[in-house]
């Protein structure tokens, strides 16, 4: 199990088409397949769970406002519709060349943005203007993070850059 997690989990975690991972059969002996639980039946952590916690916690800290433990704290804002509690809208997401950013509670006044790759490297930064358009046509297809900051809050949103299509 540990070797499978080491070989397979990073591939899915870092793939641009994957927005999240759900693990089923969390406790050993409580599922239809033996040897798949991340916790033993006495709820002690198995080696794959220990590795998984280390792997996720070793990823770059992009300044997530609610980061802690092994959670990412990233808002997966995909599509043009917002959800309850979301402070920013980003559309389109996935995107091809540019995105439009809007704070749904306040104007974009004094809002700063940063675009980071999955390693936490800063690729672009600036201030949002009235149009709030960010041109990202120079990026290759993949997963990126948009860090937004205004006077009141800091948010990090996962972005997906689509492969360019001529159709």
C-alpha cells in the first residue's frame, strides 16, 4: 500500500485535470477489500497514512488563510458560478488565456494578485484594475494558484489552464 501511494498519489495530486482526491475505506477491515485502510482497526496510522501526511504537509506554503494540519485550504472555484461563502469569483475556470476576477462583497479596490505554480514559484503579480482582467496566455496548460489580497482578507484559488484548442 505504501509503495502504491508513493508512486500513484503524486501523479493524481499534481495532474491539472484533478481537482481533488477522495479516499474510501479509511479504517482497515471496514471495507470490501483487505489492506486498503489508512488506519488500522485500532485507529493507529498505517505507513501509507504517515507518508501521505508528510507528503501533503511538505508541499509549498502558498499562504493559505486557513491552512493547518494536512488540509490545503485552497478554494476550488471551478466554473463561473460562486458558492455560499465564496468571496471571489474567477471566470472562466478552467481558462484559456485570461481570467476575470471579482470580489463579490467589495469592489476590487486595492486588491493585489499573485499567480503561483504548484511549486509556489511566483509567476505574475499586480493590482486589479476596474476591468479585473488578468492575461495569462503565456502560461502552459496546468494547475496554478491565484492569490488574492485586499484590505480585509487573503484568499488562494486553484486555477486550471486548459490546453489550447483550434476548434
